[in-house]
């Protein structure tokens, strides 16, 4: 977003959800943490991947998968207490919204850009700024799965309210004064 745009109150519409991004949200949880990164070459993806491999050796059920067909990918998210998003378009990538849309407690790198209707930390998702914070927070949440479920449900409702196509069109119509 250009600084001049911010002065006028214009914020970018970060990536959001379409109907296809909502999977079987009624799945029972049987995965502790799910990671699915297409590549590991930038951001915290490589470090997160390695840390989750370590969690696996500690007895947690960790699924690290890339290249799943889309329905299987959404199925894994909805079966997970925790799912991870890292980097993307200004740190606002599709994975965050897919994770939240499927009732998983989304761990997401705190965005570097202004975000309209930014999810609240520890209510709609869990933000982290670095690997030390990520590791500390994920260990805490692995010991509080009920809180993971609460955040996953809250994130789901938040996405439905603010980050679907219909919600975005209504936002634009409100901004231009079309709807009163």
C-alpha cells in the first residue's frame, strides 16, 4: 500500500476466501499441527518445517505435506488443532484464510502491511514475529487444545463475516457510500 493511499484511508484488500476455500468444517480433530508449504526457500518456512519435524519426535501428531489435492489439503486443515501460515503477499497469504476458514487455530506471521479487518491475536489466530515466539506459542497451545478449538471457531466466524467475496463487496459499497 502506498503511503499516500494510507493518508486517504485507502487500504489494500488482503487475500480473502471464496466458497471453495471452506472444506468439511465438521471434521473431528486428530492432527496436532499441520504444515503445508509449497516451497521452503524464504521466510520462516524452512525453520518452521524443521521445528515441526522436531515436534514429531516428541510424540505429537504432526502432518507436514506438500502437493496434496485441494480437497485433501482442506481436509487436513479442518482435522488439525493448529495449522501454520508463513509469508506470502505482504504476509497476507491465502493459506492464512484457508486455515481460518476451516476452523483450525492458525499460527500466522504478523503481517507487515495494513490489513482491513485484521484478525485479533489469541482470538481469531495466533501471531508470531520470529521463531522464538513461534516455538514458545505453539508449545503453549499444544498443551491447551480446547483453546485451539475456540480460536479456530472464532477465526472461522471472523472470516465469514469479513473476508469472503460478499463481505468484501459490501465493504466496498459502504466505502463508496452506495449503501446507507
